[in-house]
């Protein structure tokens, strides 16, 4: 018997990186997992097929309300319930913070459409089903950029700050559904593979002397699911970099 046998989870943005690691850890513990991505269909399907427990891949762009609702409905149609929603999907484009003109309206709009509006719409659609679960959970993947003036762009940092506060607001308003967040620092994923200097700087200065791994974030998600008396909390996963 797995620790999470019988439970059903949606993990958005789970075709690679942090989302894929979260999906795998949930599945290893017995959870039935819905893997999702907006465009990486082959990769998402491969992740779902590789999981040890029953899984389903659903393509959906959460910035489109109809697609987000369809993601939730397909999950419930297939598995009959929803216990965990991991809001991991996100979008960014690197823009130097000092170059205000380079942060175009298009970049700002797209960043918020996915990271904030999409997360809000999907969580709202999922909430009626989560309320039926004996142990309902929402976990947001945010960022240390939502807590400190860092990040790939000002728009990205703003969006993650919004999600950190949304975590507290939903936790206060939607109990007994527990709502928490994991805020990673620099994580070694395909998206950060080209950030060689940044990885080296973290390894040289962070108290734990390395960049994070997707599995570090997955363990944080599982820890939040296990502790049934924690809600509204943002867990920083950055090897101590934010202490500097």
C-alpha cells in the first residue's frame, strides 16, 4: 500500500523539470496523477507513461479558462475525484530589470495570463471537487523572486509575489482545503541549463553549496501534503541563498 493510494492529483506544467519530479514522487507514493502541459505533448505523454501508478496526460493551456476547466473535468471523469492540485505551470522571458522599455506589454500580459490568471482560474474550477476530498490540497510553485527583488524579469517576480499572497488568501478563505506554496531558488532544469554562471555562483555562495534539483522541490511538496496542520505557508527551497 502506498502512502497516497486512492488519491488523485493534477500537476500542471509537468512534462519536464519540477513538475515532472513532483508527478513522479506522487506516483511513487501511490497517487494517480494527471500530467499536463500546454504544448509539449510527446514529453508529457512520455512522463505519464513512465509513472509507476495509473496516470493520464492532458494537454491544456491554463491561460485559457475553457482548457483549464476541461483539464479538471477530464480528471474527474477518468478518476471520479480530485484530492491534490499542484499549480506548477508557469511562463517567463528573461528581461534585464533595469531595462524598463524591454519589458513590453506583451511580455507582461503573457506572464500574468499564465502565472496568475491561469492559476486562479484553474484553482477556482478545481475547488468544488477538492472540497469533496477527505484531505484536499493545493500547492503552488512560486519562486524566491516573489519574495526578493530578483528573477528572470520584473513581470515574473511580480507574478510570483501575487501567487505567494494568493496562497495566504486562499488558505484563509477556503479551509479545510489546505493551500501552501513551494518557492524555489535556482533549480537545475532544462530551462536553466544555459545559466552556467548563475549555477556556479550559487554553488560558490549558498550555504548548501549547490543549485537545487527538481527532486528537492518534489520533496517539499510531499512534506506539505503530509503535514495536515499547515496551511498558508510558503516553503523556500533555495539551499539557503536567501539568507545571504
